[in-house]
């Protein structure tokens, strides 16, 4: 813990994360554009800097936890930022959720200035950040990963080293796309259950015992499509039929079902391709890959 | 087991189901428009009828397992069908997956002829049907449920009594909508992971430890939105930001992402409503309900 | 005008249409389930029937103008309907907007009873129906078209003979899909103009001088894609870029843009196919046809 | 014509545009990163610069016609660009199609350096650019518009002054969104016509006489919704019915109809709002505005 840690961005997530670093005894210097946010972590022993430039001057590792791509870009590459006021052998660890293209540019331009780069966006909720139980998806070289690991361990309880720089933010976007899109799907489907007058507790009891929530990714896909096996358990053509019936019922019930409708047309697209219509519905992965000109993943 | 069971429709699912009834010792009379499909179950001791009318004449309970709504309608209500050739106190149990509006009409018109009606569509795969391990979602009055229960127990291992007639097929459509739509979401997201060059096994390892696959319906919703608690853990406005970043990356990677795009616009819609933008993303349920003029479900 | 015309369905459109037949001197017998709707046309000299069956007994040509598929099905094929109470050499002309599959069944089953069938759904608005200026899209054999033409001329000012039975309703669905979907597109785009703070009159002045409203179908397509010429004037890849910029601006402006988003992904799909990315954007027609396994149309 | 015109970007559109400036006798200095593209316009008398900086040093008005936002940003604001090497009272006219947010930043930052800014993206096709018959959508102050007008007149035949800086690019995005989205709608609908087996020439003859292609924006909206009149000619609820029938037919025909499906759900959304269901379908404009929290436009 001999390295000085700079922490820029002390918002709803960043504040508790910095506090946990301070509590773990890290030598900390912090900055937030809203100076009032520095008070709490200062009381835990952190030094307060007057500017990003001052953090860049003092810290060995600089952590950024900021709202969006332009904020991180400004702090890292701006005239008053880390590159301009830092030095070789520093490391910037961006924990914000930003565009991967920005992450890549930050990494490239900082590296050109001799500054290392790690992306380590944060999973889970504010409550977990406060409790030091966050999840981190880390993109880093092996050496850099070792250097930031003690910090991550002070702030969270689950650390995934996803690959080299850029792999952390990309893993987060894939993860959150699924988590959020599934929430919208659930919202549309349970609204249909409500319109149907079903008992919701009973309905959940049923759903929670099927692949509807057990997750294709947990067990079905690793043993099927990801092994290259798309022998039909449940054919794409049948999936198209079932979703069409649900959509028709939603129409009658007056439920706008935007995600469901897009799924239905996606199934129509796959069903219209002779190579897919009769395949297992897990082959939707191969279908989307084929549309995108990608080799489908196999594990 | 004193009742005679008629079974109409001996296809990929119906054949093994009827065979399990025969093996369990039920007194069985079967029919399929494709007569060759009757051979296997006949060898297990089932009588073979020459027509639907003959089944209707002989059976106490008639099971239908047919491709689509018009098929069941023809068998149940057609000139050569069950209503025309059956008798009061018979029971028709439709196990097909059909439109709920058709289910309701079948129930009503058969009831008017004194014939009982149960809908009991089948979950899980052909392999489960063969093994007698199907899942059934049953819509039935209490009495009728008791009457068909021994049959269901001979054919499957999980039996959900979802409510009165019509509740079985409705539960199945809700369940399958989720199971299938989630599969399409997964296909789009994992294709993005592939385009990103992520290691898929590592990515799955991350995803399978978050709400992406643990399922909102298993634990999050029952303790949050379904209790009326939409205090933000993860705000809808933030969900909109993250999905927008994923969509932008998909655009750059050349992945058509129809379901993801519809989800993004749905989030824009919710975010544009002051009552929802700052709520937890589980409040998407309440948002869709509000769009549909429904009271949101609470358990 | 020696034939007796039955008219069933005297609603917002049907009432004025029947009135125009009466004014033109046709021998008319009318029925509506809501008996109060018969008064106006009776005052113009039409006889009032007590039932569909009575209309079927008296009329040579029976016109139906009803809300939806099941209504027409009941009137045409029900126990109290035209088939049951009519006679060979009658003609039923359905002017309702219903499912083409129903139209085909009506035609087939009426023909089997020796009764002719014409579909002639109505374009334009109630005001046009009142003024006798409706537009009709007619599916009929040559003989039947001649037989109904005097009626159509009494009710409207534009008559398209689109092909044999079923071609009228199909043409209407294609036409209305375009008219309505374009309205939604316009709504999304002009909302964006409003969010941009543009002067709407100036914006319309610009738009109304480009292919945005001149219509691909009026001049561009007949001379390009429909002649098999997809040499790029404006490439699909460029169309994808422009719509992506508009979508990004809509995201920033907080406009949910569901149709625009689906268009964007459709362009991503076409752009991802090497056979289409560099083609003129009119080749989207060939792309959708190829997805559907159809030979693209050429004129 | 005493001002020296710099022209940066001599691609498929920029090349012919610069050539037309040269032919009109403008004093021209040009640059393209691909030096071979300068030959043609040099033969027409243009001077060739060795860099963007040289153009910035010599020209009074600098025109940019580049592929995308980052290209224009680099040329305008980069270390080797216009701001760095130009001088007050110069004017940069960007004719590229880029993100409006970038346009706004360019304008602001150039203005801070005393350099004027005009956006004037180009409509119509390459053939029109060659013939000097392009269409321009111009965002400029009144003075700047006067200054660039002679240039625009040398390059095109239709010039719209859409408003202040930024209004040109915004008008283009709205215009192109409509032009392109309508093309996709037409592609889906005419594919349906093809699947229906309709004669396409006859179908076009019908469509081209209705609001399907006459354009809501040309006549219907200016006299209806834009005047605040949404009395129903054709109700949103009926539009929802018709599009649902078309979607159902597309499902049966195996045509994936992504845009049509999103339109259908948008209509379901509007129909579910009591304030809109019974309104004229032109009120879709007011509906989208209400979803986006915008005051609907009135002219």
C-alpha cells in the first residue's frame, strides 16, 4: 500500500468506493467537481486535491468514476487532465461505464504517453458499493491487473479479469444488455399475465421452474449451441408459432409489446432461412452471428 | 382407472404421451389422421379407432394434442367431432398450444353441450415426453383437475394447476414468450460479445453470476416491484444509457439488433415519463401496465 | 337496374353507401343489426328486411359492409346467413376490410354453393362515402366485375379492378399498410424537427421537394429497382449512416422512435449482406424479398 | 468573386461540387487526403494546397465535404486544422452529413476563434452534383448566408435557408429519415404484394392515387393536425386494425416485417391512450410529441 491512489468522481457509486479504499488504509487523494462530495472521504483520512491536475501530479494510480464518455475523456486527455499533468509509469483505472471506442482511445493515447490503462466498470448496486461488495469486470494486462487488484479487493467482493484493456467495459455492456433487456421482456410478459387475469404468484411459480428464468446461458447453451449441437429440442419454427400466439393475445388485450414484436419478426427471419427453421431455438445465436458475418462462438 | 381415455393426435409429443398412458395401464382408444402413427401405442395395448367420432363415442375423457387452433376446433366442434358425437359428462382435455380465444370458445361451446373442458398444454421437450417427465400447465375447475390428475401423473413429473379453464394455455404463452424472447436477447448479446472478441467462457462466467441470468422473476421482483417497492437500485435512466452504449457498439460491429433496439426505445419511452425515469428498472413492469391501462400486479 | 340489391351493414361507411345506391334508383333491401340505422336509407325508398335471411331470400346481389372478419363470416356462412338462405347465381360483394384468409374461405365456400363472390373494400374517408366519391379496390372475375360495376359507380368515383377474387382486399391491405406506416414515420420525424426547434413550415417546404414525400413508388422505383436497376444513386450503407445520425439525435432529444429504430436495424441487416450494402437504397425491396424467399417483382 | 475559396474533401460528391465552383470562375484552392483526387479540379484552374493548414492560410471561405463527424472535427479543430491555422473573419462552410452535436461544437469553437460557421449539407444524388443541380439545406446567419450564396448557386439549383447555424444539418436528418424509412416501409409492403401474387403495376397504380404516396406532409397534415384539427377522417383504432391484418398476412406469407411491426405496436400504444384512440391518424404526430414531452407543432 505504498502507492498513492488518486480518485476522481465521488458520486453515488464513487463516493462509497473511495471511502472503502480509505478505510482499507490506502494513501488516497481525491477530487470531485462538486467539492461538497469530498467531505465524507476526507473525514476518513483522504487528502483533498484542488484539481484533476493536482491528483495527476501526486498519485501513482488514478481511478476515475464519472458519468459518461466525454467526462472521462476530459479528465484523461484534456488540457487540465491526467496525460497533460501526469508522468510515465502512472496507471489510470477507469471504472465508469462509457463507450468502448472511447476506452480504446484512452488506452492508446495514455499508453503513448507512457501511462498504463485499466478498465474496471462496476456491477451490482449502490448498496453493494457501500458494503464493499461490488462486482468488477476488469480489462487489464497481467501486470496491471496485479497492481490494481488490492484496490479492487478493498472495494468489492467479486473480481473478474475479463481480458486485456477494453475487455472489462465490453463485458459489462454485454452483461447489462442482457440484464436490462430481460427486464423489459419480463415486464411485457407479466403485463400479459396480468391482462389475462392470471394469479401472478402461481404464474411465477411455473415460470421459475422452466428455461424462462433458469437461463439459457447457465446450462442449455453451454451443452448445446456452444458445443455446435443445434439438434432440435424446441424448433425455431415452433418458437415463432408460440410467440405469434402471445403477440395476438397482447393485441387483443391492448398491450403494446415492442420487444416481443421485434422478437417475433426475428423469429420470422430465422424461420425463413432453410438452414435455421428446423434447428433448436438456441441456434438463434448462430443465426444472429450469420447475419453479422461472424463465426459463431464455440466453447 | 376405470375411465376410458381417448387420445387424438399422436405426433412427436402426443405419441410418447399416449404411450405413457398405455404403460400406466389406462384404458386407451387412440386416433391420428396419419394412421401409421397409431401402431406404436397399439402395440402397448391401446385400441385404435377409425375416426374422431368413434373416439368420441367410446371415451370418457378425450385428450387432444394437435398442431394448431383450427385442428382442435375441427376435432372438438366440427360435424365429425366430439361435440357432435359425444355425450354429457365427457371431458375434453386439450393439451395443444393454441390461441386462448379458441380455448375459451371450445370451453364455452362444449360446456353448453354438457361436456367438460380442461386445457393442459405441455412444457419441456420431446425427450421429457418420452421419459414421462413433461411439465403441465393446467386450467381446470377443481373437480375436473382431480379427474385428469392421474392421467397427467402418468405423462409428466410436474403439474401446475394454474386456475380455471383457459388459465393453462395463458400461463404457457406467458412462460414461452419469456423463454423464447430471452433466447433472442441472449443471441444478440452473445453475438456482440463475439464481435468484441471476448472469451465466451469467461463472459458466461461473469453473466451467470449477475441478474442477467439469475432472473428478475426469481428473486428481485418478488421483493421489489411486486411488493410495490420501486426505490432505485438501478434507475431506468441509467438502463437507457447502458443499452444505448451497447446498441452503438452493435452498430459499429455490424450486428443487427432488432430486439435490443426495441428495448432501447422502450426505455426511452419510460425515461420520458417523469413518473418512471428515476425509478428502479423493475418498474418497467408498472410502466408497461400503465401503457396498457392495467393495474400493476402486486403479490 | 333490374337486379335487387341487398345491403347488410349500415354503419358510418355503409349507411352513406347504401343511401347513394338508393338515390341512383337501385332496387334496394337493407338490414342492420342496429335497426335504427335503417331509417335514413328507408326514407330514400329502400325496403327494410327483418333479418339477414330475408335479405338473402330477396336480393340478387348482396353487399356486406361489416366491422371485422367474424361478422362477415357469420353473415355469409352462418346458420342464419346468406349461404343457408340464398340461392345459386346470387353474388355476395363484401366491402368490409377483413383478413384475406377469411376472404378466400368465403369465396370458396360460397362458390361451392353456387354463389358468386366479389371483394371490394373501400378507400378514402366517410366524407367521400357521403359524397359518392369513394375509391374501390375490386377482386372479381371479369363477369362479376361487370355485374357490380354499376353499383360501384353509384357509390364512388374511382374503381380499380385489381384482379380475381381476393385481390381487392389484398391491395387494400398493402395500400393501407403504406399509408399508415408512413404517417407514423412522419410523426416520428416531425417530432424530431420540433425537438430540434426547426421552423416546421420551412422544414415541410424542404421535405415536400424531395423523395421524402414525392414517393419512391411514383417515379423512382418504376425506373430503378422495378426495372432491375439498383446501381447506386444513394447507397444502403449511406442510408444506414444517415438514419443512425437521426436516431442518435432522437436519443439525445428524448424521442422514442420505434419505427425509426426498426428501420435502422433493417438497414444494418441489408448493409451486412455483401450483395446489398453497395446497392441503391431502392434495393431494400429486393432485400426484403430475398429474406422472405420471394422473387423480387419486376415490371 | 474576389474571395478565395478553400475546398477540402474531393470525393464522389465533393469533387464535382468543387469542379462546378472552378467552372463558375471562383478563385479556388483545394485539398484532399487522397492527392489523386485533386487532379481533375486542378485542370479546371484550381490551386492545389499541400495541407489543410495551407488551405486555412490562403482561403477566405473554407468548404468541407468529408465522410463523417470525426473527419470534419479534425479538419476544423485539430492541431493541423482550420482553427489553428486560420484567422478571424474567415468562414467555414461544412457540407458534410454529420452529427448535429458536432455541428454545434464546431460552430461554437470556431466562433470563439472569430471564424464564422455555416452548415449546408447536400441533398439529391451524385448525378445532380455533377450537373450542378444539387439541393442545399443551409443553416447560417443572414450575413453568412449572403456570403455563401454565390457558391451554392454555382453548385446547385435549389437552396433552402433553413435557419441559423445547425438548422441545415438538422433539416437534412429529418428529411433523410423520412425518405429512407419510407423506402423500407415500401419494401416491406411491396414484398407483401408480391407474396400475395398481386400484379405490381396495377398495385402501384392504386397506391399512387391514395395518401399512401401523395404524402401526409404535402396536403393532409398542413390542413389537419398542423392546424390543430384531429377530427377523425380515419381513426387511429382503425389504422391499428388494418395494420394488424397486414401483419397477420405477412406472418402467413413468411415476410419479416420489422418496421411494420414497430408501427403496429406504436398504434397499439396510441390506441391505448384514451386521448388518442378516437382521433384522426394524423394525431400520431401529437402522440409522439406527447411521449417526448414536446408541444406539438402548429403552423
